C-alpha cells in the first residue's frame, strides 16, 4: 500500500441490500460504472458479500459491498442471510434495492428496522422502473433502472447527500502534535514482521505525522537508545509496537511521552476509556476462564505471533494462572454472543472501519463483558499503563498509580 492511498478501513462503506433478483448487483454495477458483481436472472447468484474499494464521485474513496438476498432459503441460504446481516456491522450507508413491481416486502421492512436500530443512514432504490413506473414518496427514496441507467446519477447524488457527516474526522496522532515536533517510532523487525514492508498502522501513523509537518524517525527497539542519543533535539513522543513496550519504556527517558500504535488506534477507532476500564478484569481472572483474543485482519500465523503466542504467555505469567482458556477470531468473524467469555482483548482494529470496531465494543458492553485491547493490556501487565497514556491526560487520570 502506498502512503498516499486511502486504506479500505478508512473509506466510507456503502452496502447494497435486498431480496434475491431485486437487482442489487445490477444497481451497484450501474452506480459504480463497473461490473463488480455477477448479474443473472437465477435466484441467489450472489452467494457471499462482494467488496470493492474504489473512487466514487461525488463521494471520493469508498468501499461498495454487494450482499446475498435477504430472502434466501434452505440451510445454505440461511448462512448466506447471516453473512448479509453481518455486513450491517460495518455499513456506513445502506442502499435497499426493491423491485418496483413487487414493492416493499416483509423482508425489506425487517431490513429497514435493522438500519434504524443500528442508526445506519439508508436509501431506498426502487429498481426496474423501466418495467413498472412508480413514484417514490420519501425523501430517501428514488426510482431507478439499472437496465436503462434512469436516475442512476441521481441515486449517487442521494447517497452522497445521505453520507454527509458519516466520515471519521478524528486523527491518529497529528491533533496532539505541532509542526516541527519530532516523533520516534519503534518498529521491531522479527520473525512475525511482514517481509519488505511496514504494517498498516505504522504506515498510517507516519503519514499522519507528516500531514501536520512534524518529523518521524523510525528505528528498532534494539537501536532505540543509540537513536535517541544521535538526535539533535529531544523528541516529543515515542510510539512503539506493543510487544516491545517493556524494553522501550526502560530505554525512553521519563521526560519523553510514550505510547503504542495499538493505544493510538484504540482512541482513533474504538473507545480507549472503555479499554482502560476493561483491562482491570485481568486481575480477576481464574483458572478455566475463557478469554477471546480477536483481530480484525486475517494473516498467516508465525512463530512468536503476538495474538496467539506472546499475549497468552504474558497473561499466564502475570496472573499466575496456567489454565486460562483462549479462543481466537480474525477477519470479519466475531461471536454473536460473548457471554461465555470473562474478557475480550482486541487488536487496534486498523483493518476494520470505525463502525465495525465500535459495534464489537458495544457487543461486549451490552453483555457486561470487559473489553480491552492489545496495547492497553500489555502496558498494564508491564506496569506502565499510566505512562503509556501520557498523550491522553484525561484518560491517564483514570489510573491511580
């Protein structure tokens, strides 16, 4: 990924929903001007959600998502419907495609209720208006024809109007910096690091620092002391990969602010205050307790992986409980119920959009299950949580010592 491209997680997510053969795929293809989804008269042609990151005027960078029909049948159909409903968790704008000839169905009404319950802005597009011409009634309704292109441009304009205010206008770190500030980023290169590139949160943080006209210096944890000694001025902040937190804290003078990429992303996309509050549950763990460790990306697990190896080992060592039970999820998978877990520890969520990250946090909060994140948990267990929150003094105040 180049530094000047927009990551999918930071793009507006526009998802197309509806019954089979309402023309979801056709309308989406017409809106995007690309044959992203397969179109067919056969019921259930779309069997899995199909996503595409692209530029869509007048909106700019977006992710468009086609979904299976909400009225699919049978055991396999039920799985497809479940996949469609999961897409709601990351949908910023929903487009409900309705067959003009059939009108609003019970399945459509159920979707509208789900949109409203999740506070998802939505548009209703009555498709096949070339076959049966009807009149749209609501301000968020429009009649279109994917076949002839009728009102497709107007549909894009309506989506753009509906999308106003949905963007994430928060910053990773730049709002805490001033031009010409110096920031040191500590990025260990070990067996788990991807070959030949930096991972997404590291790239995005560097870009955010540059956007404010501050300077970024990148080093490894093994060279941090030498790097600090070689600098012409004291850096305002050191940002580290969470797994190197303990060593980096020892090597960073107390008068330099310190935090981690994971903590920054907990504030950027999630709820850092809740993560700090939830970390205290680590002290209440008992043998046999089940802990969910969840990541927003799907990647090949390697020796020394932080989520499956380092974090469980640190939890066992810190708590003295050798019989803790761990379960893992990655990518788009996330349990519908968290009631069996005593604690959820989530990654920073760089691959998830803000809506999906906050959905997962809300799931935990609704069921009364403590949730924290990688960086917060690791800092806590290393006794440096208060220091790691120094860039967020209002949250740092929550820590007693």
